[in-house]
C-alpha cells in the first residue's frame, strides 16, 4: 500500500485544513483533486513530515511518518507548486546538489542529474543558469530535482501550473512515463482533465474532507447516454428521435440521446440513416471527473 | 534500451533510449545530506561554479589579510644578514587582522543564507532527509571553515616564512611551539563567533543587502557605543580599561584571543585592568554565541514555508 491515512486531522488556529481523513491508496499514479484551499498542500506537508497532524496517523510506503520522517523523506521526491529554484545556478548543479541532499554520493548524484535532465528534456540547457529558463523549463527542472534521488513516490503539486497547452501535454506525458519506471506519483491539482488523462486512481477532497476515492475508470461510469454529432442537423435528429420514442436534447453542439440497451442504440443509428444525416461521431458518454466531483461534493456527507 | 535488429548486410547501428535507471548504490541519511549542504555552501561562498564576479570578493579578501604576513616575511628575508630582530606583526596581532574578515562575513553570510528563503528553496531542502538543526550546522559550519582557513593560512605563511628566514629553522620551530596551538585555538574562536553572529543576523531577513548592512551595522554601532562608554567613564587612574568595552561585540573574540595567548586580558586593551574582565568576556562570548544559535534554531525549527 502506498498511502494509509487514519482519521487524519490538521487544525490551524483559524482553519481546519484536513478533517478526519481515512484512506488507503495503492501504488500507481494518483490524482489528488480539490479546489484551492481544499487541503492538498497541507496533505503534502504532512506526508513529508514537515508538519505534525493534530490527530491521526500517516503511513507512506509502509513507514510511519511520525516515527521516522527522515526515512520517509529519503523515499520521496517533492515538486512544489511555487517557484523554488536558485535562479543564479546552473540546472546541472542544482539537480546534482539535490541528489546529494537526497543521500546519493557526489559522483552518483552528478551522473544521475545528467541522466534525469536528459529524461525531462533539458539535456542541452543543463549548463545554463535557471534564471534564464522559461516557465516550462523551470517546471521540468523542478521535476528533475524531485526524481534525482530515485524516489519510490513523487509528490507533484500542480505540475502543469502556468504551462501553455503544449507544455502541459509534455508535462503530463512525462508524469505518465514515471508510472512505467515503477515510480508512484501523487499529483495534486484542481484540473480534473489532467487527472483524467494521467492518473489511474483519484482522491477527491473538499474543505479538508474526503469526497470520493477510487480507480479513475470505476468513477467514470457509463451514463446511459450517447453523444451523436451530425454537424448542423441536430434539430432534425432530435425531432426524428422523438418520433421514434427516444428522448434527446442538444448539449454543447451535439445531440445527447438517452438509450436503454443495444436495441435503442441501433434505433438511434437507424434514425440517423433514415434521415440521411452525416454522422461524424456516435459515442457513449462517460461521466467526467467534474461531474463526479460536483455530484459527490454536493451530496450529503 | 532497444537496438535495431541486426541482419546480414545491414549497417551496424543502434537507437538508444536511456530512459530511467533506478539507483541501487549506497544512500546516506542526515549526515550525508548535511555534508552535501555544507559543501554546496562552501562552493557558493567562494563563488565556485559561479561567475568570476562572485569569486572576486573572497579571494581579494584572502589576499588582503595575507599581505602583512608576506611583508613581514619579505622584510625578514631582506634583513636576515643584518641580524635585526624585526617583527612587524606578532601572531597574536595577526588574529586581530583577521577581524577584517568581518567584511567577508557581511558579504557571504547573507549570500549563503538569504537566497534560500527569498527564492523559497527551503521546502525543497527540507523535503530531503534533513532537519533544521542540520541546515544550521551546514551553513554555520561552511562559513566557519572559510573564516578559519582565511585566518589560519596567512599565519601559516608567517610561521613558515619566519622559520625559513631565521638563523636556525629548528630553533625557531622549537622556540615557538606554543604558537602551534595558540593560533588555531584563537582563530577558531574568532571564526565560530563571526560565523554564528553573521548567520543569525542574515537569517532574520531574506534580503542580502539588508542582512549585510545589519551585520556591519551591529558591529559598527556596538564599537562606537563601547568607545563612548569607555572614553566617558569615570577616571580609573592608571588602568585604561572599563567593563563598557564588552559592549563592543566586534572586539569580544579578541579578548579571548588574549586569554589564549597571554593567559589574561591585555592590560593595554579597553578591558585591561577590569577585575575579572577575562571571565566576563568569556561569559559574554558564550552568551552571544548562545543567542545567535538560539535565533538560528528558532528560525529553522519550523520549516513549513
């Protein structure tokens, strides 16, 4: 088990950041989802042993954080959300130094820094001062310093923050690759699309409380609806489906029809064919994580 | 790693994906992390692996504090035939010259401490197997080491030079055996003191310029205040000293130097003739060190920033 939280509570004088969180998370790529102020960063600090829980226990990679925070930190990598790099130093030096701080011998740290910077796509820029890096390059450097110590688990706090669409895709691809290297990831974000794209497990928290947790695939249940894209002819299709006894409506420029079983699905296809409409897409509509979050957070606790 | 399939007649070639290689070698914990931070801080303080501008100040200062030793040895060499016992500077006085390294402290302590806080590097450091005490040990230790080296090296030059230009190197060596522990001990007292005070002041702000000015200001203000108190105190007859001399935190380690070299406070110093002056100096030295370390411990006790 990657993570085991038992009645975890963290109270500050003015606010309760986490409230009785009990949770078990397996190894893999985990999305920690919540709005700003939901308690994600507090949870990271607790996992790193940088602050003590008010109540409850935390086990990370089988190690009790309260009993041996140093051991936990030697197994973890951490990429904060905010800027945190010494701007007047070269990327290779920074990553190498953080490798040594993770306990690696000097020579091994330098070698790994070179390898990891290559892995994150900064091979050419490693001897340049970080102050001259773009936001995307700084994010990659932050990821590199988190990986240089060969952690079992990497905590990524909003890794795509501030990135343009291309940079975001590249960062998510990198995060997804970590899973293939046997490194577990907990990615804190408020961008549900990022989680849906990369993570195989999701933990949703809101105002310090657990909303829902589970496998991403199991949360994205079929909704019993199909999306039919017939270009500009959606009104014709809605009318045709109504005549055939299938409830349908136009949602976001496409027709969404409620179907019950394969027979009705065939009926939708036949109506499109009978009307002679161009069929661009016919797909089962899945629940988005946004819907899961809104439904679960809005429901009774 | 994947290699292109080989077939007869095919060009030998391969495409390598270096991918990710797990690390399976030895791994240190707190001590290793502290040592790594110590080395990184020394590199930073000396400007190593940084632009040439960062290297100017430390090495110019080393040159400046080495000048008296070189001049002293040079004059000794020139006058060696005349058998004139010329001694421009004593080993004890030279420790006083090293107090010029205060400038170095004002420059380097903020440079080693402040950016970690200003650029928010601390969370990254403390996500490693490292605690606040380790951080303080590494930072103070690095500055202490450099101060010690910069104070001790010129003394080595002076000692070896004097020995070589003397009539008998062996006689000079055996006649100055006490210097071999007086100098390192008093230089160590000076280095630890300046490093702790410099780091403690620098830890209170994340701006280097403010920290540097504060270090200089602390020593300057207490020096002036001490001088005013000593000069305007009651007439003490033949004794020139006053307890008010202890207010001067810049000079404080030099009283301990006198204790090491002479066994008592120099009668000609501002503390000379003060009853139990040496004891007060030691007590205040320890108190200032304790205060400085207390400030550092408090500043880095909570690391969740």
